[in-house]
């Protein structure tokens, strides 16, 4: 399954900030058990690389990505640990070039028409709209997407169970990223039943979302 088809299948990417790699495998299994076999482990903590390595070894059925990838060094570390795709909050030319050289899918963050156009010039057709809600939410997404009909978007930033259906209803949205079902305090507390329940709800919401035509 290629990257775009994977995104189309899951429609939701849990964005995980994990403080301890010890919680990585139970977290991953909770997501898989909920029918959401995808996660983005962000490089916002020192545990990120170890968490990615642990999940890649123990839960290979999870489509595992690395997020908040700001440098080539982080991208290299993430792929070496077992990440299958990369996500960034920005569009860094060096990071994109490295990912493409390595054959790794990458979702760079964009927020303006100029950044979307630059992503297109680099051969990318799927981008992360970030920060989606702060930038203007669904109305802004529709406005900025309109001139770029061939581009697919993964809105991230401020996505919740409440506004997920509205984002997924936009034709050019392939998936959404969010942390509401994998809150860091819940992970730290080891409440994986709560994570499984929230992920199950997200799967149900995604399955029921209707795309606008």
C-alpha cells in the first residue's frame, strides 16, 4: 500500500508526544486494537527515537511516522529507528531533499499559497496544513486549496473529535492529524484503555464523514 492509499484508508493520524519509550509499545497496540494502525511519534522529546525503534520492532503492522522533523539529522535518525514516513511543521528544502533521496514519504508543513507552490515544484502532492485551526480552520483550508486542485492536504493543529468531520468532508483532505486521542498525560498515566476508546471513536467519526462534492 503506497503512502496516499494508507492515508486514505486510516484518515486519521495520531500525533504522539511520548515522554518514555516504555509506553510506546502498549500505546501502539492500543491504536492497532482500535482499528487505527497509524501513528506519528514527534521529535518533541528525547524518547522519540527509542519509541520509534520499539514500536517498529514489536508492532510492525503499525504505519509508523516521525513528526516534528526539523533537520536532516533528525530525519536520518528517524528512518534509522524504523519510521516509514516523515512529518514536519515547516517546509525545509534540505529535509525534503533528504527524504526524497531516501525514498521516504514526507509531509512538510505549509500555511500559504507560496509554500504550497514550492511543495509542488519539489514534486510533492500531499502536504500538511499547519496550524490548521489557528490559520482559519475549514474556511481557510477551502480557500487556500481551491487554486491547487491536484494537491491533497493533511490538516493538523487544533483538530479534535468535534471538528474532525468538517475537515474530512473537504474534498482535498486525505487525512487529519491530531493528538486528542493520544494525550501525553494519558499516555504517561498508562491509561491505554482510554486511548483505545478515543481511537475507536476517531475511527468511527472518520468512517462516517462525508466528503463534499
